[in-house]
C-alpha cells in the first residue's frame, strides 16, 4: 500500500476537494463549489489525508480555540473506509484543541455513525452521563 500522509492545510486543489465530496455523495456541498471553497478557507482547522497523490480524507473544525470545537466535516473516500483514516483525521483535529472542553458535532442518524463517534469517546447528547443534553439545529 502507498504511503498515508496526514497534514493540516487549507491549500487543497478545488478539483480534488470536489471529487472527494462527490465520492461520499455530499452534493449539498458540491452543488456550490464556491461556497465549499469558502467554507474550507473559513474553517479554523482543516486536516487532510493523502494516499500517494490522491486526497482520500478531510476533516475540518469551526472553533474559538478556547472553549468549543465543532467538528464540521469528516469524510473518507469509500475506497478507503475501515482503514483507520477517519479516526486519524478526528484525532488530528481534536489534538489541536487540548484545552478545549466542548467538542461537538452533528451527524446522520445511522448506526455506523453513532458507533464510530462513540469509539472516539464521544457521547450522544441524549445519553450524556451527567444528564441529557439538548441539541438544536436550524438549516435554511
């Protein structure tokens, strides 16, 4: 297998970025490439992973750097699922926020998603041990 290389960068070729988002079916992003590129540039931290010369994964966070880190996107090309790449991306992102207490994300209601995030030590808001938490969302 080719070398797997993780890095922190916002310098990503648009064609690679759009190809990765298309590969995972996130057309809400790829329907507006300019918005996707602006979102990457406006993110607090962006982690990517390449296998050889191919972009196969990306995670990005929105944060104030002090009290909260929101894991906005984490995606891995389907050809590279179950290889530890998603875990590596999440760990790389969260390592940038060692003193930040709240690490938050929203994701699809799919059992595999729940199991993956629980394996990273995260807890579903309704199951939080010190009392259920509420999450509110408004998507326009």
